[in-house]
C-alpha cells in the first residue's frame, strides 16, 4: 500500500473536511493508497504545510493560492455527484508522487 498525505480544506476546517477525509481514506484504500489526512480551513493551510509534506490538497472551499501542491476540487465527495471523478483525479495525482 502506498502511503500518501492529503490536506482536506473546508470553510471551517471541521465538518465538511472531515467527511471528505473519511471518504477519501476509504475509497483510496480500495485502490492501494494508505491516506493520512488532516483537516483545515483555507486560513490554516500555511500553518499546516509549514514543515509537513502533503501530496495533495482536497478542497471543498476555494483555495486561490498556489502552494506548489496539487489541488482537487472535492465538492463531489459532499454531494455524491461526481464522487467517482474526485477519486479518479486524486488517484491520477497520487500515482505520480
């Protein structure tokens, strides 16, 4: 199993990002990834990435700054519409790390 680290971002850094994190861990495990996830708000990104390597940022709130970490719009993980596409996008990125 390939270990990866994902930063999940929502408006408050709690409920929505925790839901996305849980779903991503579960679905990525099915395709061979052991995902370590951390939840935060857009204002907390800089603090979280300081001194910690992340392979991916999964966003349900807009993240306009380029932190040099690939980003995926993960709204589909909340709505259930396009959930498969979110996972596919994550897998495509994570295969390259």
